[in-house]
């Protein structure tokens, strides 16, 4: 129900970050991961400290077997990181949730790998 209350407000001109955050949380709670991606990404671009929200979304997509969508978002994050943090090459190993059935290895140097957890 919260989605329907927030939706017209968020789609208006220049919604507040707090409102966008509440709306994205409502969409995640409703498991509307693909629909929440543009909003979460926009908030991340405005404040890169929100990277955890993007990583959590990738994990939720993987857990929901939205592998293609999760790879697209992970590559988008990789491209952003390369553009913003070009001098740094780092390996980032993310266990995206305790109950995740997959692990994601993001190597800012070359590739994104999704591996089934043994």
C-alpha cells in the first residue's frame, strides 16, 4: 500500500531523497527489485556512500534468480567505480546475504563472476 502512496510523489518534480528512500524500501519489501533499480541507482549517483544499497539490491536480484539483471547492475556499478575511482584496482568479494545461495566476485580490474555457493 505504501508504494501507491509514495509513487505519485516520487514521480513528481524533484522529490526529496528521504521520500525516494522510503519509496525504494517499500518497493524492495514488495520484491519489486527490477522496478526499484533506477531509483536506487539515481540515489547512489547523488550520494556514492549509498553503495551498500546497490550491493544489497544486486544480492536480492541474485537470490530471486534475476541473474541477468543482477549482472547488468553489477557491470553498471563496475563502470561507475572505474570512472570515479580509476587509480584503484581492487578485488571485492561480497557475500551478499547470509542465506544467499550464490557468491559474487566483483573484480574491478576485469570481470564479474557469479558462483554457486557450495
